[in-house]
C-alpha cells in the first residue's frame, strides 16, 4: 500500500469536507447536544420536587455493582443516569460519519469526479481506506471531545465526590480510545461499501438503523439489569468489532467494481 497515495485521498476528502458547511454542522451539532444534555437533566432532576424512590427501582443496576452498597439511593440514581449517557456517547462514532460515507462514492459518481480518480494508479484498497479514514477522523475527534467535556464538567455537577470517583473507571477510557474508533470504522466501512454499489445516498444512510441497534440494546440491557458494560465485556466487544471491521473492509474491496464505474455507470 502506497502511503503517499493514501494520504492524498485523505487530504482530498478533508478539503471537500471543509467546503461543505452543512456537513460540518452535521458533525458538530450531535456531540454538542449530547454533551449538554446530561448536565441539563442532572440539574433538572435535582431541583424537581423530592419524591420517595425505593432502592428496588434501580435494583438491577445496584445488583450488578456490589461495590456501590455504600451509595445512597440518590447517588445510585445519579450514577446510573450518568453511566447511561456515557454508553449513549457510543452512538456518536456510529452516526456522525455516515453522512460523509454516504456521499464519499455516490457524490463523486454524481459529480463525475470519480472516473478520473479511478484512472490513476491508486488501488481500490487505498481509495476505500483513504475515504474511510477521512470520515472516521472527524467523528472520533468529536466523540473524544464529548467524553472530555463530560468528565471535566462532572466534578462541579455531581452531588458527591463519591459519584464522580465511581465514574472514573478504565471502562470509559477504553470505550473512548479503542471502541469509538472501531465503531466509527465499522460505520464508515459499511457506508463506503454500500455506496460503491448503489446510486442513492439514502440507501447508504439507512444502514445506520441497523448499526445503532447494538448500542441501544446495551443501554436497554443495563437499564433492566441484564448486564453491565464493564471492562471485560468492552474488551470482548472491541475485539469482535475489530474483526468485523477487517472483514467489511475486505468485502468492500471485492464489491467495488472499477470497470462498471468507469465504463457503464450513468
């Protein structure tokens, strides 16, 4: 693989993204909204009229984390809420890059700029990997910023230092540093592979519905007490996503028909 050709593809994609203000807003607004939502909900719940809440209402979460037996009911509820948002942050690397991926191939088909690119010595693997990396980078950076803002503001928002210390665990560091890029690459690889075979960006974007289902399932599973997203489960999940990423990238190279695009695509 030629790194200079790969870098040229990535640079070209970044330049096109900078020219598309709507695309930049699409990337920037969801992380901003998700970052502002936890503090807003936390403050709203805190200043609502006090209500009696029995520990059984969050028993599923409490049973999964035995070391939290010293926490009060209010602290458990607060920790449960914040951990849920940390899991929801995993939606960002899945959803954000899909718009870029949807137009990465189809947009160039429609603008007739893909054919000259395919006439160059660049390989299919270099082209698809370059487009994938260019879409992954903004999504991963936005996700990292969301996690950073979350953890830097929580010390002033949580009710007790004990709640904040419970949030500071290696699980979320691994989620941000390892799993987020892998999820983003999975999303983009699917989008690029599909966009290489279809002519409508909406067909590519529809894959987001399938990709976000596992994350929604994790949030729901934790809410009802089926399991807890801990370090062990996250390591297994990251390894599985990495294998799926490699398989989809390989399949995308096989599905990408250069001859059809060069000679018969209309």
